C-alpha cells in the first residue's frame, strides 16, 4: 500500500499518485513508509470537529478604516455624541473631515417640527418685524400671548461648539428650565431645550464626512 502523506489516503501499491487529492506522486521503485491509519468513523468525526474549530485570522495588513477610525473626530467636543461614519469605502489616499450640522427644532409652539439650521457665526433669534432675524419665531405664539422679543437671544456656532446668549429680553431665555441671564454664555449640548418666550426648541446635532 502507498499512503499519501498529505491526505493520508491509502492507495494501491502500484499507484503512481494519490487518487484522492492528486497532490502527491509516489516515487517509482521506492517503497513509501506506511502509517497505521485509523479509518474508523469515530476517528474521521473527531478529525472533522477539530478542524472546524480552528479559525484562521488573515495575516495581511490592517485595513485603512482600522487605523483611521476616530482619528478625524473633533477632540474639542467631549459632550457631543456624534454619529460615527463607516470609512471602509474610502480610498486609501483620500482625506476628509467631519462637518457638524446643528439645528434648533420647535417642540412647543404653534408650528411643531419646524427646524432652524444654525450657521457658523451669530444666529439671531426673535421676530422679524422691523429688522431681519435668522430664527424667525413669528407665528409660533398665540396672538394674545407673544412673549418673544424682536431681538430675543443669539446662538453662536464656531463650527464645533454651540453657545447661547440672552439679548436682554423682556421675558428671559431658558435652557432646560434654567434662566440664562444677559451677559452670560451657555454652552448647549444635544437635546438641550431652549425656551424663548413661550416657544421651546430642542438642539439636534448631526454630522457629515466631507472629502477635502
């Protein structure tokens, strides 16, 4: 008998190569040492189970997404929980940055769900009567109970942080039911509720990755 050293298949003595795997050619005229091979069903089952429990981990280099994940997240925003983007589809030579997009959405008022995007710089909150404002709350309060000043408050966004100021309004500005007094600056965090007059607006934060 000729036993294949690769798959351990028992071939006839005159076989030129292994009939099972075909990967081994027996030397002609040279007897191949025979191994006592256990071909019983129990032995075959044990070998199959042993091979299936071994997991081979790829030995190649780590993917670019593993080394870059989290590297572009702005470190100056510890309080913001920004959605993570999957970079697996990005090319290895590309570069990108995370762009934060905050907005204030009406959660109490005459027109629920209206969202006001916050642009970089100063965003004036009030009522557009004689001068324009960035966040116009006209029509968000009943006609008999208009408590929002024309220039009520201001939101400053520097690209990373959202800050609220009261502009000496008549009825005050509140964040989570705590008053923000004129001259103070209050850093806002996601889901903070800002109250201007009788209108309440929730801060929502989203982020997009933009290629440079």
